[in-house]
């Protein structure tokens, strides 16, 4: 039985979900990153309109030289993380690759790290550098709660090749335990 059923507050539930996803994906986040994901999920859980965001257009609007507002960059990076982690199939529907969301999100957090105070800059630099690990934890959260049994091999391979996702690599190894994956080259051997 999942420990989620015995938690009392929304915060406890989100935190338990993220912690279980870390265990299931064998990815360990520090307390600050774990908290960031928990509060990110809490912030967006009552905002279904986010799913209709057109990130490419938002990118162009938010990254004009005289329109670099802190909250817009943060919100944009957070949306990219949500899309990559919780809605990776949106990339296919939007006719882009998953690394499109990864690169846009990393860019937003990277810009924030250059525009904020030292303590905040360190957080946004870390979000930029660990974006793929955070995405992996969110994907594990999604797959754990939905109990997705079958994963598309080609989608997992593409995700691993383009983003370096360790969670995708783990899924590939589970799907084909006898396949020899060359981690240094991010490809199957010839």
C-alpha cells in the first residue's frame, strides 16, 4: 500500500509523491530541489489552462530584450519542466522533440541565474543543470500514479539520446534487459 493514503495535508501528499518517485526512479534530489518540485506541483495543480500554453510563442514574447521580468522567466521555466515531466506526449502532438522543452526550460532558468541575487542565482543555476533529473522524477511520478505498464521503446530511446535521461535509460534496460546500451555513445551497438 502506498504511503500516500495516510498523509493529511496537500503538502504532505505532494511531498510523499515526489519522494516515492525518487525511490522508484533511483534518482535522489537534495532537499531544495525536492521542495521546488513539491511547490511547483502545488502551484500548478489548479491551473489546467497551462496545458494549452504555446511555449514557442511565450518564449518569443518573454525573451525580448526589454521584457525580461523575473516572474515570466520563472513561470516559463516551470511550464517547460511540467511539460517535459508530466506531459511528454505533448511534444509529439506539437511536432517537436522532448529536448525542445528541456532546452527552453534550461534557457529560462539559466537566464534567471544571471539576473537574480546570489542565493536565488544558485538555485536557478542548479535547476538549469539538473533539469533532466527533475524531469525524470516528474515522469516517474506520473508513471507511478497512472501505473503505465508499457512504454514506447523508441520514445524512451529518443529521450535518452537527446536529453541524457537516466530514467529513460532505466526504462530501456527494463524493456530489453539483454540489450547492450553504450552509455558513452547514447546508442545501441551496431
